[in-house]
C-alpha cells in the first residue's frame, strides 16, 4: 500500500518503532563514527558564537540568474546561495545563526523552565505487552538506557534472555543521540534479524544483518569498523541514493559515485555470517531463513529488488526486478501468511504489484494487474485468496475486493467484498486467519472496522474515544490471532497500547491513565471561500477559559494526500498546560476527508489549500478562541509552502510563524528535472516545463516568487545541511529575499536557523522545541513584559 496505506510489515517488530525512538533524543558522550568532514567544515564556518549586540543581518548581494521558459523570464537573484563552499555563503549563514542567538538572548531562565516542563511530559513509556511468536516471547525494555532494547526468551525460560537489537549500541556507534529505524524484520526461523537504519548522512540507509544472540549480537566497534571500511568505497549495485517516502517530499541532493562492496569479518577479512551491512537500502523482507530480499536506490528513489544469501558476498546477489520509470518507486513487503513477497511499484497516482512465491526457491515475479493511470491497488493473501484494497471502478477512497489465487488475477476478475460508507476513507488493512481489520476515517474521525472473512456483511464498526487523533497498527504478527493490537494517541495523550477482540468488537484494557480528561477536544468546521466546509480539531485545557486572551498555535500541511500530524509530543502537552490552544486545520490537499479532498488541493486547485487555511483561522478568531495578536502558525516541509503562501496573501492573519525546512521555492524546483525527485512530483504540483498555464499557476502562489514589500509576521525559518528534500539554500534564499524587501516599518523578527548536522526530519529534540517555543513567546510578546505566563515565571 502507498503512503498512508502501506505498512512495512515485519515478522516480529515493525518500523513503528521509529516514532517511539524519536522521542528519546538525549546527549550521549560516546565514541563512534566521526562526523562527516563536510558537516564539520560547514559547522565551523557558520559558528553559533553569539554577538554582543542585536545586529540584524544585512541582505546578501543580489546576482541575477535568469531562465527563459515559455517566452517568460524567470529571475532568481539568490541562486548563488546554494554553493556551500562559497565563503560568502558561509559568512551569511553564520550571520543569520548568530542573530538567532542574539535575538533570544536574555531568555535563558525561561528556556530552562520550558526544558524542565517538556522533560516532565516526556515520560519513558512502560515496556509494551510481550508478543508471543512461535516458541519465543518478544518484549521491550529500557533498563536505565535512554533507548529501547528489544529482547526475547524461549517460552518457559525467561531467565535465558537474548538481545534482538539494542538501539543504544547503534546510536553510540553512529555518535547520534537517537536512531531512526525504517524497518526491523526477523527471519522465519527467528535466527537472524535485519534492520534498516538511517545513517548520520540524512536519507541514506544501511541494512544490517546479524544473528540473534546474548547478551548482544553486535557492538559499537563492529559497526564502527564496517563504516570505516565503507569510507573507502563501496555501496551496493547502484549509484548511492536515498529513499523516497511517498507522502512528503521536496527536492535537493548530491550525487555519489557508483561503487560496490562486500561484507567481511572485521577480524579475519572472511565473509562473516554474524554481521553484514548492505549499503543503500530502502526496504527488506525475508524469503527463506537465509535469503533476504531488499530494494536498492538510484537518485534517491528505490528502483531495484535484489536477493541476498546471508553469509555470502553481496557481489553474488541476484537482481530480481528493476523499475524502468523514474516516476515510480519500489517497495517490498510480505503477505501476512508469509507465502508471497510483493513487489510494489507506485507513483503519485497509480500502482502495480508483482508477487514472488516464497515456497519456490527460483521464482520469477508474477503480475497481478498491469499499471493503469489513476488506479492504485494493494494485496494480501489468505487461504488461497488474494484480498485487494483498491480505488478501481471509481472507488476513490478504496474498497475491499478478492480473487482466487489459482484463477486469472487481473482486475476484471476481482469480486467486491466491502465498500465503505459515504464520507469514509480506508487508511490501512490487516488480514488475519478469519478476519480483516480496516482502519478508517469517518468524517475525518479515526475508527476501526472488523470484517469476518466468511461473512463480511456482518462487520462491526468500533467507536473509539473522541480524543483519539492517530491510530497506528502494532506488530500483529500472529496470523491466527483473534485480537488486533494498535496504538492510539493525540496531542494530549501519549501513545497507549490498545487491544481489540475481533470476535466481540470490544476494546480490551488499554493503559489510559485518565489524564486526557484534563483537556478538551472539539471538532469544528469553517466555510471556505467556495463554500466548502473545512474541518478543524481543537485542543485546550479543560479549566482554561476560551477567550481572546489565550495564545493559539495553528498547524497546517495540505499536500501529498497526507493527514496532518496530530500525534503526541511532550512539547505540545507543555503548551496545552500553559493555556495555549492547539488548532489543527485539515485543509484540502491532505486526505482527512478522502481522496477527493486531496485532489481538490493539488495541481491547479492548490489555491484551495490557502483559502481553507485563511477561513479556518478567521473562524477561530470570530468565535473568540484567540486573536490575531496571539496567533502563530506552525508548518513543516510542504506545509511550509502553505504557511508561507498564506503569509504573503494575508499579512494580518498571524502574528508569528514557524517554518521548519519549508518547501518555499516550488517553481524553481519543478522547472529543474535534474533534481532527483522533481519528475515524481509532477503529479503533485504539475509540470511547468511542458504546461504554460501550469507555469503561470505555480508562479502565482510560489512563496519565494511572491515576497513583497509589506509587513509580515515574525518568522523562524529552519534549514539543515544534509537535507536532500528541502536543501538548505531554499529557505536561505527565502530569508535573503525577505530581508531585501523588508520595509522600515517592519519591526518583526526574522530568524534563519541553520543546523549543520541534521537532515530533513532531524533536529536536536527538546532543545529545538525549547528554542521554537521561546521564539513564539518573544514574537507574540505574550506576558513577556511582566515575566509571567499563566503563573509561571518567565525569567
């Protein structure tokens, strides 16, 4: 399944550990892999040394660079800022970084208080319930460590603990405060584990394979030695690239020369079965116990599938499949019954699935249904039947179908099993021996549907607590189970484990402590310019009086058919406890109300997203939730395009805005097909090189192209050196142009924060959150003068 639909299904543990681990970002004084030399050089050049007085950076020089497209001149005076080796570029970045420190000088005590509050809200979760698989019991523990350790023991022998993976060791090896795991898969015999890990170089992933053992199968020294071996050369098969999630992508990047590698024993140089590293990997799946399938990338997009025999050199690997179109990316997964490997080729608007029978040692991929523009489908298998989730035959929000595995498999033979009710979209599916579980959103509200496979008409809809904003499936590795496990969260509720009885449809005990009752959740609607009702989700403290004196932080995204992030994080809870209102605006371009909601906010309908956002904020102001002077916006990546465009259009709507790695120059990106992700994004933004009208349309809203001499909200704009989706120069150009056109009457704060060691989704955890919230208080001047915030000392 793609974007929100595609789960990376593991035999024991899934990539859902990523969201858990990202909350544990702590400083670890350990030895390990040295930071990239380029990162070190740039970091030194743009030192954050505070300056003694508040001196706003001067706009850098303008150097005209122009391109003629469709007989129209596209001018960019700051294109030269992309050269990170140019000393003038580094000097300007250094000025901007030092200005951030100076602008927030004098807030140290306040930042300390915020830090304490956030850490108090960031309680390490208790270990999850054990998962029994075959003869083993798998569980998670911390044992005083900042990151989880996944362990197991044979049933009846809890004293014989074995470590599956210790994320503390991996983090130490890479000299990182946390570790980002894309997927973790246990082999069928449960002897080996394969983990796909993001490296310190953003969006570059390694697959690491080792035997499960005790006390730990690997050490930091193992990983360190392999990384040092890799410095001399050697990525797998393809030109090294980066994976491409199908839900949130901008562009940028750098090339790597083509290289090869083999896995060796760190002591003898012989091939070693205990530890192997395959470079440049996006997804992995086990075939037999000693056979691992994996995808390899080219130009930041997974396009090949390879078959690897554990314990042999990677030079002997066999290529199983190669995608020829650069508009499609490739992912692999395993059907729940472990019988078939699925090879999924997906674009923005269509997909195609091939299957490999895992019981046959030499098996060529078999087509299910050839790709067809606008048609997406995703498959599962159960007792001789393929079950299919698809939008074919006009089912924009997907329907559930089936086809016998021993018959013709193409779409004309598919039989309908279940079609969702109106205003309902399917988020995900999971297959069990006797049931199918569908995660749905009904009018934007999460819910669960249970379908007995022998009688789907007798399905049960499970109503969840009203405050539930996000549902994430757990491992659910037992195909025969009659219980479905998932996590539930919201901005006021940390992840809680839930278990659903599939026979009765009843929720079993879930570890909800009742603290969510201290907060209110309201679901409202605003009327957009064209009359469309736009949903909003509002959170605030129960004992807070809703009036215009409360500060409000509004969130928006509205792109790639992705739901707005409403998961828990301790920073959000800190703001709620301080009396803030958190508003989540589900504008068109996202997928909260289904596929049509997405279609109505992309391509030549992008203006709907901006009008929806403006209508929502105005509605909240009119309803008395807050006021312009106390309202700030928050957006990340493609959401930054939304927020920056609104700031161009409606200068009086917000008092402040945080733009994190914002995609603010969509036009210059989309006219440059040499950037690795541009062609894949034609389905999202359009192709302005081929379409004259689309060129004009994108130009009409592109934030960078529409900066004017006018008043703006205060802004904190962030960027990262290793970001290949929104390269650092995109936000840098935006800030430079803003500075050039600032009017004498504009006394707002404009801050550019550059992180020389992070990627697209990386930051410094709580430290970054504290900086952002300090900026908000300063920009809103919220009770700053009397040094109080709802009874808490500001200094």
